[in-house]
């Protein structure tokens, strides 16, 4: 494996997986594998995509998006998944500039 960070896949780099085990809410979602729980996206950047986020969201009667059953941003491969959605997030930002 190369020592150059630019030659590595994100899954091979430490920046793509973070655990904050001292957090009062760790893990903030139920999981059978807390050792694989990624805290990097504590507040999911995909919230703005609504139902197009690709996660397991529900909509409450008051219109609030409920992500409590979603693990999309919290797995070991979540960095790559979140980054794959960046063009959609960027399009929202362009519309709202």
C-alpha cells in the first residue's frame, strides 16, 4: 500500500472513519455492530436531499424528516456514499445562492 494519501482509496484513510465513543449518544442509532459505527457525519449532510438521500427515512405527520432508523451515513463505507451524493447537494446550493 502506498504511503501517499492521494494514491489511497478513502476507505484506506483514517479521515473517512471516526468514532467518538465518549459521546453521550454513542452510538446514536441502534446497531448490532457498534465497532463499525462511523461518527464522521454526525449531522447527515444528505438531510437536504429529502427522500432522494437514499437512506431509510420516514416522514412525520408534521412534515419533519425522521432519520432515526437510517444508518446510511454511519457505516464503514459511508464516506464514499456521502461523497457520491455531493453533485446533488451542490445543485441545491447553486439554486440557493
